C-alpha cells in the first residue's frame, strides 16, 4: 500500500493536458512511467523511513520534544537523500497537555470506562466531577431535553454516518452541552468500528458559554449508557481530567526541493503533516502521508529525473490541533502562490490521493525537445536508500536512541 501511494504521488506530477495533435499523455509518458513504477515497486525506502520515524520518536503532539526531534531528523534525512534547499521555517504552535484522566461509572454499578480527553479540553476540578448522565442522540435531541441537561454530564450517543457529519459532536459538543447547562460532556468515539477503543481528536470552545471538560468514550459504553437511560436506570459517572493548555511553543515546518530545470520559479507542492496525537505513533495520521510525499520526490532524485518545475515537499506542523503550520506557510509563501501550479496534501490515510488543479495553469507540452515532465536525467542511484539514526541532544527524553 505504501508503494502504491508513492506511485500515485509520482504519476500525479505528470502534466494534465497536451496540445492538439500530440501523443496522448499515456503514450508520451508510458516508458518513463513504467520505469518509475518498477523503481517504486522494487524499493522499500518509504516504509523503512516511516518505521524509523514512528519507532524512534513515537507520538508527536505539537509542543512536545518528540515532535521537535522528529523534525530535526527529517531535515537531516532530506539533506542526506539529496533534496535541495532543505530548511525549516518557524511556527508557534499550541501546547496542550493531556495529564491523568479517567471516567468511572458509579451507578447502577461501578466500572472504569475507557476514555480519552479531547484535544484542547479544559480539565476538571482537582476532585473531578460526579454527576448524573443525560444521553442524547443529536443536537436536536439535546435542545429538546435542555431542561434536563442542567447540572448533568451530557453523553452524545451519535452513530457514525460519515466523518464530516459525525465529527461535529466531537468538535462542537462541549459548546452545545454547556449552553444547556451541563457540567461536562462525553462523546461516542467518531468511528464506525470499535473494540472498546476510544478515539481522541480536536474540539472547540465558544467564548459565549462556559468551557466544560469534553472527552470521548467507546462506542460500546455510549450504547450501554443509552440502554440504561431507556430502561429508566439512573446512570452516574465520575470524570477526572488533568488536561491543561500551556503557552504556545516554538516549532517548525520542514521542507526540501527538487529544483526545476526550465521553470524553477514555478512550484508543485507535495506534503503532509508531521505532528500526531499523543496516544498513538501517528503512522497513518499523518506519518505515512508526509513520508510518501517525501519519497515521491526522493525517488525522482535517485532515478536522476529532473522536473521542469520545482517540486517541493513540505512537512506542515500542528495540523491536529490548530493548523498553525499551514497558516504560517501561507503567510510566508504568499508572494509565490500565483506561481504554485499544483498542491497536494496526503492526509486521508495511505490510500489513493485526491487532488485538483486548474488546467489553464498548466501550459501545453512542447512539440519537441525535452520532456515536459522530466527534462533531464543525471545518472542513476541505488534503488534502496537507508535510514540514518537520529543524533539527539543530551536532554532527549528517556528511551530515545
């Protein structure tokens, strides 16, 4: 799958239009496309690089030492693999810390419930919050039972339909519950599948209502609480969260290029985000995304292929809980946006990418001479690139190599 996505990234770089009476794109690029495919299928660099990153650095939440060490290593690796103009650009990012947390069902029986606080949530008072539960199935259901929500912990038991629709309860649930007078809110994890596995993610507050603690519980436990309520049972839970938000922390976007031969001032941007949530290693979200974008460019370099336009791979920071990296990139590179002919971010899992471009921004292929997609070739490199272990400062967290 990793190799397939590298192939998709590479083939997406080929021009999208051709002048009249010229060979089709497929005909013009079939020989070199076959070479690229063969090289990618015979190479495990992307998988090995991803494995090294997640094994050596683990979770990479914005504001963490692990993220900064990973960014430093990425910049070093980009240079080692031959990318040009490798550098980082400063970004100030949010620094949210999870802390100790738990949910315990107190009645009608006692049981610890698996949970994860949601990114950006406030914590509970030191002694936690104990309250009766009100289970609702939608925002409309909450509005219909708003009088019953006061002083309670609202549980949003909303089955997964699509990510875009269901994630609204994770993102905005705390605001809706607080507006109804709830003291805290819990959301059924935003997933179609569960093995008693809670999912974290970002959430938002609104200054017009109090900030209340907001956490995710499992699909199974949300359904259990709904059944209890339907039977007339009084469910009581105790919520403890030591989450806090520290002052913004310095971080960086990281990038490297393969400079174009004919139109070096025109840029094709590929990338993903370097940060992840703190409870997983971030291999799919989004280590795999940033690595396949990086490997697509590195593979062209190893094959000696040179693009007409500059191809830039970017590791954006702080996508998960702020998007500060994307905002900083836009601000810093605003003057070159008119010369950015294509931009692709890989952040929907390591599957087929979806991208779009304005056809009128891509000039027709030349009728003769150098290839529009690959204008020159400067020799061959080995088909497999090793991965260098990081050199970390003495202050690196325990357990890092």
